[in-house]
C-alpha cells in the first residue's frame, strides 16, 4: 500500500482563497457604491470622458505655438462645494491630456487662489469669476486662462459641472482661436423677434443665449429688416424667422447669394416662441416663396409637419384633465433622420423642432437634404396648429406616409429672381452694388424650416439671469451645435474647433441616475402639470410686474388682486412640486438602499457559496483519491 500523498496545506489554501474572495467582494461593494452615486466613470473606450476627440488630437499635433493653461482654483472650494472639488480633480486630469498630447507645446499650471493674495488679483484681472463660499465671507475661484507666446489669451471664467459634456468643446475651441486673427463678422436679420438688441430702439432687449454664444467667436451685426443691400464684410447672414420682408430686402438676399455669400434662412410656419413671449400668434407669413423657387426649392408656410414616430412628449389638456402624451407636431429628431455625410449634421444626436414647416427639393438635389422626417409623417394646416389645442390636433392627426425635408443646404451657382434692378432708372442705383443676373462666385444657402429650436428653453437648461456668458448655458440637445456648425462651415471658419459631446446627451447614466429616471416616470404627469402651472403663473406675474414698473399699467385694486392670485397660484404649485420631488427622492433612496444591501449580503453570500462548493468538490476528489490509494 502506497502512503497517502494528500497535501496538508489545502485547508490553508482554501482559507487564503476565502479571504481573497471576501476582499474581492468588499471591493465590489465599494466600486458598486461609487458607480451608484455616479462619482466616477472609467475611461475604457474612445467615447469616454478622458479621451480627446480626433479633431483635438490632430490640432495638438499641428499646433506650432507654446501655450500656457493657468487653472485658478481655490483650495477651500471643497468645504463649501464638495461636488466642485470632485469635478476639479477630474478637470485637472482632463487638461493634462492636452499637455500630454501636445509634444511639449502646452503646459498646465494649477494656481491656488486665496483671498487678498496676488493670485486672486490675477484671476480677477483675467476675468475669472469669483463666487462666495457657503458662509458668504470670502470668494472662491474655479476658472482658467489660456494664453500663447504671442500674447493672445482667452478665459473660461467658471467651470460648471452641469456643462461637463461640453468641456472638450469649450477648451478646444478657445485654444484653436487664440491666433485665429480678428473674429469674422456675421449678420442677423430678425424682423419678428428681438433676438438681439438694436441701437435704434430705446428699450433694453435681452439678447437670446444663442446670440450671446455666437458673440464669443464672431462679430455679430444686426441688420435692419428693410436693408437694401448686405455689406461685403458679412461672411454669413442669418435671417431669423422673416415675416413680410420688404421687396428690397428680398432683392438684397438674392444679390448677396449671387456674390458668393452664405445665407441661412430659418423659416417657421408657426412660431411657438413668438406665442410664448407675446401671448398671441405671429401676425403674418413669410413672402420668400418666389425667392426660394428661383434657387431650386419650395417651402409652404401654410402647413405644419408632424411625425408619429418622432413625436415628443407634451402636456395635453382637455375636458377630461391633463396628461403627458406624444405630440406629433413636436419632433425629437435623432441621427437616423440626419445626413451623416454632411459636416453640418454628422455626429449630431438630438435636435428638437416645434411646429416646423416642410421643404421640397428638385430630385437632383436629394443629396443636399440635411434633416428629414421618417416615412410616417404628415401635415396639418398652420391655422389648425395655431388655434386648436394639442389634444385636438393629436386626435385628428394622421400621417400620409410621406417623408418631408426639414433642412437642406444648396451650394453652387444660382440664378437671380430678378431680370433687372428693382430701382433701375432711379438715382439710387448709382449708390448700390451692380445688378447680377447670375452668380459671379458660388454661394451657399442653408434653409431650415423651423426657428423655435434656437429659443432658449428649447436647448438651454440654465435659468435666465443677468450677465450670463457663453459658458453659463447648459445645452441638453444639439440645437445650438447645429447652428454653430453651420456658421463655422458657411463662414469658412473651419479652423475653429467645434467638438460636440463625445458621449452625447443619451450617455449611459449611472445606476443612481437610472433609478431616478425610473422613479420620475411614475410621477411625470403630476410633476409636469405642477411645473407647467407654476411656470405659467410666474411668467404672467413677471409680465404684470414689468408693465407696472414701466408705467404701462395702472396700480388698481383689480391689479393687486391679480398679483395676489398669480402669486398664490405660483406658490401652491411650487409647494406641490416639492411634495412630488420628496416622493421621488424617497423612492430613489429606498431603491438605492436595496441595491446596497444586495451588494452587502447577496454578493458575498454567493461568493462564499461558490467557495464552499469548490471546497466540497476538492474534499470529494481527495477522498476518492485516498480510497484509490487504500485499495491499492
């Protein structure tokens, strides 16, 4: 009989294995908790947070200049704002990627900025925004200055974590324009809505956020709606929702395009932005049909496009109450209906159009289509969209199984709408550019059948506040990206980097974010109803108070009662919103606790069970081998 050769160390080996597995379980619990809170994201693929876009990497390789990035950061920021401390660590690592891929051309310097020292004075001089700590006693700083060896500089006054999806966009864009020369000039014509303040008017108009952002990269000039010719220095002309343009203005657009100009027309059969701001329907339609026809496309401002596949959620009210339903005239456009071969739309993931019109192109121009509907679209009369409720429109809408064009880009040589100068035979002709019957230089014409997509609430989540800059806006879709790309491309300013969010707006959420989204769905109708009612009351109250302040309305007992009623309605709905938010938070917290306890109990128990089974199998194998030796 042979001696038993069973190892005597297998029990210790099992114990070590058990300890290792428990250590793995402990690590899994901690990693799961971190992922649950969304405080870390692993950068495992090229689409993650720490990996720079190919355009940025290419620019860094070709950049010949020495650039210094100075990050002004208050060391005490974490005490008042723990989230900013966490984001600052991520930001430093992200900026280090620029340094690492620059071939020694870019240096990063983190400057501790404390009150009453030289660093604070430098930060203020460069435009870094100071904000108070929680106690309100001292200023904190979290911004950066980008400067090159030639003395060019740019500033991001404050890094907002809510804008983290645009971090590479902001940094790459500001670096690429340091030595880009004078900002190109673009023109704006907006006869219907005051998107930009006018020197001709005494009243102060708050410019729309998309104009504020454009001014960060361009010199923006407002042109009169009755302008007779477009100045030569205008690189791109944006005509925003034109209504009844003067005949000479249409002639000016025609001749500008034939001189090789770049023209962007944002048309709209029903401007919901105008309705929201003014409380009534826009007075008239555009009169550009003949102009567009001469350029190879047709547009009808008497029909509004709808699509049951692309329909976005809206609050529908009828006699039976209110409910959230997909409304066919509000379109959530994804990449499947955008031209992925065009630099204007490739890579865009989400656009939101409301009550848009439709374009028709000649068959040969099908390749010029940028955005379209699905094959399950249809139309309703513009008057129906304007004067009927959303619930009535949804119930009556039926697609005609057609695809409609929402945006198109035409490039090349064009023919004039006119056979001669409209002012031929008058003295004014001598003061104007010579009449052109055909293009002397290829032009570019971008037509979009919606203008509401640039209304701030349609793309910007940041609440309106005085003194906002381009880095204060929080985009939640690609609406602004689309117009920024268009102006960059049509202005020939392609050296200016415009990096869209790498992970997009549908980035896979953390577990916690997913739980919250699930919980919010249970209270979506209730939340939207209260939020809409509070916002409407607040809007009416603000408008009423502004009228009183401007002496447009007398202070009477009826006015006071109206103010009290609106204030009460606003406060009641805000209180109800807080109750809904409390329910959502409680539901999310309970779900998180279940997951944490599952990690603490079920996972380790499962690992221990696996270890026990392995040990039982080893014991069984050893006993069988022992019997074999015994029989021998």
